C-alpha cells in the first residue's frame, strides 16, 4: 500500500511515521475546523461539550473488584456477547478526568468502533460514570493498579481477541504510562492517546491563566461532587487527608493537594504532577502508539508534547491539528454535531494494526499460503 501524502495543515511526525502512515485514508485532506465554532479554542471546547450529540446505546455494567478492595465500573454494549465472536478485536476506552461512559466523545468512539465489528468496553474510574467508591481512595494520573487489572481482566475474558485501548486527556496520560510500565510485555496490541496533557506541570500552569480558569473551576466542582457523595469513607482519615479542603476545593490543584497527592504517597502536589506526567514515559513504549493533539488545546498545552521522544521512538506517531480545542475537533464530514474529526483517524490506525496482528498470528503454513495467494 502506498503511503498517504499528508496535507500541510497537519503536523505529522514520530519514529513510527513511515510504518504507520499507510494506515490512514483521510490525512491527505485539509483539516478544516467547522466555521465559527472552530474559530476559537474556547468556543470549540464549550460547543463540543454542550452541543455535540450523544449516541443512544444500551450498556451493561460490570463492577470489577480490585486487589485493594476498590471497584471500577466496566460498561459493555448490551448484546455484543451474542452478536460478536470471541475473537473480535476489543477496544478499551478511557475517558478524561471525571469523565465516563455517558460522555459524547466516548459514545461516538464506541459507535465508530462497533460499526467496524469491534467489541468495546468503557473503563470508568472509581466514582466516575456514577460508579461506586468502596475505599478511601480515588484515582490519579499515575496510579497503574486499576488499568493493569482491567487489561488483565478483559484479556482473560477474551483470550482469542487482540486488545487495544484509547484514552482522552487524563485517560491518555494513563495509557502512555501503562504502555511504558509494561514495555515489551504489554498485553495491548496498540493504543491511541488523545489530547493528553503529557506535562502536568505545564497543564497546571495553564489552567490557572485566563479563560482556562473557568475549566479549572468546572472540573473542580465535579471533583467536589464525587468526593462529597463518598465523604463518609474518609471520615476516619482526617489525620491523613485535608478533608475540608477537598470538600471545598475551587481548583483541581487544591483537590490534588488535599487528597490525591497524599493518598498516592507524593511529597506535594508539585511532586505529584512532576512524577505523574507521561512525557517521560514515551521512551519506554514498545507498543504501537498514535498520539493526537490540537495545537490550540487550552487544557493540554502543545508546549508539553514530548516531540523529541516521540520522534526517537519507532513505535510512536504524532498528529497535531491546527485547531481542535480540548475534546473538541469539531471538523470533518459529521461536524458540527456528529463524531469528532479524530474518530475515523483512530479507526484507520487500529484496523491497520489489527490486520497486521491477525496476519502475524497465523500459523507458519497459513502465512505462507496467504502470501502466495496475495502474490498470485
């Protein structure tokens, strides 16, 4: 297959660029943000959050008990166990901070994958997506325990299926750190990171400037709501956590300072952000990874993208769009209310990996037969 010549409106790079470029069918077309909506990063971010459609799909919840007695919620599509073969490629979706399976960008990606015959499961972190919290511990940008157990659980449930993951924002940060942690032994056959903050120190700095303060306050309000719903679990932990500060936080930083950084053993909130950033993890990734970022993202600043590390890793590819906002990408054939511009790009990449993986796992005689058939 001949490689696609990317359109100059897109920034494409990465050590794996030449290997992965043949996967894509749309990158030769210009990135055109939807008129007016895409003219400003804040307008696009807010529009996508409030006005993008949310596909209706029936989900079945599975509560997975973790080794530390916590619980995460896995949402599967109703009926897929009967309609899809056990070997169907399986995609785990990781929403952003406080996000869940009800978010529009998650639902659209779910539907895009299902149309291709993929099995999809949404991984809702502790307390997110109206899920339970069973211990005085939530989740963080660095905690790998839950995602490791989810991948192991899904893999054991469908041992004949190739397993993939896609994560947005905090979910993207987690995926990159997980790939690095597992390195060559990773159970995932491929992954996609979208609007990943990468450098949490830079992201924290930008959230405290200009209009981005509004996002900070909105997310902090959601964190307060999740915490207050489960506050009784923390009553006897007042000597360890600053419970009043967490319950009344006005910023993500205040919440992380009072609760997250303490519960995960960091010296300070700055220590937490520094050591939880996924920018330093890229060099250890040994699984095919596509990173998609927006140059004007107000929450995941472009200056935090580890471009040099991505360029040095033959397993990684980076796409940077000129616009897109945060979780926006209101562009493409389905704009402004349909799926984000990224959905078909993600599926191009994943289907390409699945095709390669499926051919690779054939028995030697089967591969020979397939090769001869292709030549003939």
